[in-house]
C-alpha cells in the first residue's frame, strides 16, 4: 500500500494513501526514492501557503525516483528510467503523478540522492536570474540567504554563466561556503546593513530577495541604473518602504516571482531550459547541488525543524523507504 505524510494539526503522520490506478495523458507516475524540504513546505504546514487549486495537499515540491508507468502521449520516458521532477505538491510520499514536461532524466553521473536536490532550486534560480531579471553576461547579482539550497544554486549557476555574485548570509561559516562556491563578494548579516559593502563592490544589477520587508529599501540603494529586484519571499515581512524617486531616476524594477503557482506550460519551459543550459554544467561537475543532511521520511518533523532554525547549508533531503 502506498504511503504519504499528512498534516494533522501540528503533527506529521506517515500513513497509507490511495494507490495510483490510472496515469493521465501526458503524465508520468514516479516511485519516489528521495524528496527535499523547502521553506514552502514549512509555510504550507503552518497554514499560510495553501497549494494552488487542483494541486495535491501533500507536502513536497521535488523528487527523484524511478518511472513506474506513463500516460498516453508520453514518449520521452519509459518504466524503469531514473528521473527527477519539479512538483506542485505530493513529494512526501512513495509515489507521485506529475506532468511529463516537469520531469527530467537524472543528470549523467548522478545518483538519485543528489538528483533530488536539483529540481526546485535550479529551476527557481534559472527562472529568476535569466527569465525574470534577463541577466546579461557580466551583470552582477546580490543574493540574500545565500547559504540556503537556493542560494548555493544561484551562486554556482550565475558564476558559471558569467555573472559575479555578492552573497549575504547569517554567519561567517555560511559565508565561507558561499565563497568556496564562487561568491566574489560577501557580507554577514550580524554586522548590520549590507549597503556600504555592496556599494563598495560596485553595486549590482539584480537582487534576488527572499526576505522582503526592510530589505527592499536597502536593495534599492545598491542597485545600479536599470537594476532589478526579484522578490521571491517575505521572510522579513510583507510590508516595505519603496523610494519611488530612486526607482524613477534609476529606472529600477521590483518584480514579484513565484514558481509553484505557474502553469504546467511555464514549468515545462523552465525544465526545458534547465535540460539545455544547466544539465551539461551539472554533468561536467562545473556546478552541483549542495546537500546539508538527510533524514528518513518518518523523521520529517526533525528535518523541517532543522530548516526552520536556519541550520542548513544547502538542501535537506528525505529518504523514502
């Protein structure tokens, strides 16, 4: 009998669930080997980030595993293929059904454990750096919470594609990792505002900001002319002061961006771009996912607490029995 984690009150319960009886057209059923913890999972569990209409209410936005079966119209995958997938939900389970365009083969040279750490962070990185912000070669990036799974992906991807990165993080140990991954500028949040340090670095052309709140005003101060702030989270609060005068004179743009609620077609386009531009870099080990720790799925509560306490550097994984 397949199993999945259900959120019941404040508890996570690993229990039996309904089996997949039929795979819809253009979909793939995956027997899950690994999934990962994302902050969206913590928010959904807390009741402040419900899944989009029609999506599974089971936590989990990415998986790796083996194709169990395919629906009509799927020609790119066959049962037994090792794959990883970007989900809208449903990853904390033994099996998931996902649109085929959101599935990619495991990169050459990777196992299923590493592959589970790839889809969400590299899809989010690509979407925001090269679709939303339209970064050009040589343009510079400021990324906050740079030691997160996403941050470590952004540093590597941007650096590999010719975009220098300035990283901010919570402590010096995390920043050392960021520097080893390629960040050429860095700042520890405990030292106060990052504005002077980033300005001294020559400013930036884009900020990737998962914090929001009071960070937005400081983001504006470090942006060069035609700079872009891409807001992907509101960990610091949903209200912010925006200096419209600076925005006008420097032609700044503030862009809100989420991945989960986008259409299947949009997600498919991102995954196609990953396969074309990012998979070769992964296979060549020019970039690679950073994995912090892993837990068995039955201990998902401990894994989520680890992320909630900001203890992780890179991705936190869950192994499915």
